[in-house]
């Protein structure tokens, strides 16, 4: 049996180790980090790997492990000068990202629709899945809200057979996932937009980041893309375009009173539509993807009329003593600019103010906290910033202070606190009837249940339960 050492126990390394083990390799997963340096979710996954037969060796690189290996896979996140990469060069054979992607593609058991882009991925993925279910399809959906580390969820679906028996899969493809998932053949691929994000993972190069997103072009039999993104218009030679701004696209979506209308080359879809803001654009893209897949237009209309949105995306949490509470996953400039204006408008319609709590904008990616704070401060009347990184489960009060500094530069008062619950209490204590209380940040993506509960605890501790 071929013995493979996988260097790096991050999400890519864990996924590769599990997949190679599944197809019959003897696998050793090796990392310099100690067990207690991994999050609780990561430790649980490592335990799963061990139960399935992967040898997990943490806390350093033993040269003997490499000497006994026939092949090595080095996680792309491992630095070029790292000891593990140098030791892997001595191993006779190399397993590449492309090798793994082809294995995953060969094992993927059903037709697929994939969604990538900078913003709108999760909402569009959920909308497509819902519309297709309304058309009678048995859909296996996989998004970052279903599971934070999507590549691990896809590999698990293949390894456990969870995907089998469904009519098709609808999968979100974040920038980390799409590299290893590039072997999956997509009947329809959706590319929502591209804008600068995660650039620290690409050496500061927006061009490299865009090229990663464009991986979906070669994966897709039909590519559906957002015409309203100038970068995509300039870079794509051929696509089925959707827009909410111009009739030059193949599909044009618009809100007419309480209805969403999408005009396509062959079909017009129209349905009652209660959702706000960016849902109009994302659902237009979803309609385009479903019709290009060959779904029944009447079923798509039924799905639009019954789509209630996505947890954590402009999600209403109810009324608390006359205050309307919401959470939203916006955490980069484009996302904030898309989500905050509708909440500001809502607050003004209610005769109140917009009070915003935020979690640490950093995940494994470091973001511009000053810019984050400046944008929130342009729309909010008060900002409470938590320093807790909900993804890495560690406190960084400097991040919270930077957000507050940015908000104050926009003329908005703010306060730095240690947790989402404390931030929620701060905005609830300053609120009055008619106000909108909103929480935004990447924690709504990566730790949805925990952040939602913490925000609700903080609000209800001041204002009582929803009523």
C-alpha cells in the first residue's frame, strides 16, 4: 500500500488526507501545531480522521515520517521555507492539488451546479437549491452556512455516500474550496462578482485572486455570470449574463412593488417577493442558473414565492420592545455597502436610528478594520465592536479599537468590547422604540449559531424576550 504523508493539517490538508485514505492510501497527516492550537471544530475533524484510519502526528516534523513515505502532499498554505516543505522534497513522489481534484471529480456521484464569487455565494446557493426543490428535484446543498469549511463538507459527502441518491448537488465554492474541487464537472457554474478580498492569501495580488475565482470557467458546461460586475465583463469572453441594472444582459431582474420579475431569453418569471436589498440580484442569478439547467419555469416561480431567505443574511430576529433586530453576514466593503443602506432606510421609515454591533472583521484573513469601521460608521448612529475572532476563537482588542476608530472618523460614536453578547447589550441599552438593532460580521458566516445566540442574549438581557 502506498504511504502518503500530508503536510499541513488545515482545511486543505485534512480534506486531502481523508480523501486519499478513502481511496486506499496509507495516510499520515502531519503538522507543527500542537493539538490545543486547533479550534474545537478542527479537533473534532481530526478525531474523525483517526477513526477512519488516518495517522495524525502533531507538534513537529519527524524526518523518519518522511523517510518512510512513498509520496507527499504539501498543503498550499505551507510557506515555501517551511521545514515540512523541505522534508517533503526528499520523498520520491509528489501528490499535487490537480491529482486530488481529479480524484474528487471522479468520485462525485451526481450532476452539479456550483457557485463562486466574492459576495452573494451563500445566498445564491440557497436560492438555487430552493427553486430546484420547488421544481421537484431532490437536491444535496452544500454551503458555508451548512458547514464553515465547505471542502471538508464536500469530501465528507463523497466519503460517507451522503450525496448519492440525490438528483443533483448545489455547492458553494469559496476560494479555498474551488482549488481542490476543480475536478468536479458542473452542468452550470455561477460567478456572482469579484472584488478585492482575502488578498493576504494571494501575496497581495488581486489578479491571482481573480484567477482563482475564474477556475469555475473550465469547470462549467454553462457559465452564468453577474453582468453588473465590471471586472467580469472585462475578463470573460463568453457567459450567460444576469443583471439588475441593464437590459444588455441575458436575464434582467427587477422588483415591481411586492413582486420580483426576471426576463430571460425564452421565459419570464414573476412571483411575490418579500426579501430586501441584495436578494433581488442574487435571486435573479439563481433564476438564470435554474432556467439554464433546464428547470420548469412554473416551478421556479413557485420557489421564488416561497423563498424566505437565508439564515444570517438580512435575517429578522423579531421585535424587542419596539426595536427591530436583525443579523447579516456582511464583512467586506462591497458586502457592507450592499447590506447597510436598506437597514438605514428601514430605520428611517420607522422613525428610529440604526445601532450596529460587529464581530472582529478578521477570520484567517486579516481585513482592513479601519475601513470596515468607516463604512459602518457612515450608516450607523452607534457602533459596538467585539474584539473576539469568531473563526479562530481568540480575542484581539486592537481589532475592535481599530473598527471604532474607523467609525469615529465617519462621525459615529463607538465602543470596543470583548464579545458579541456585550456588544449587543451596549446597543440595546442605548436604543429606543423605533430603532433597528443590527449585527454584522464574518462570525455570522463562520459561527452562525453561536453568534446569533450571543446577539439575542445581549439584546434580550436589556429589552426582554421577543414580543
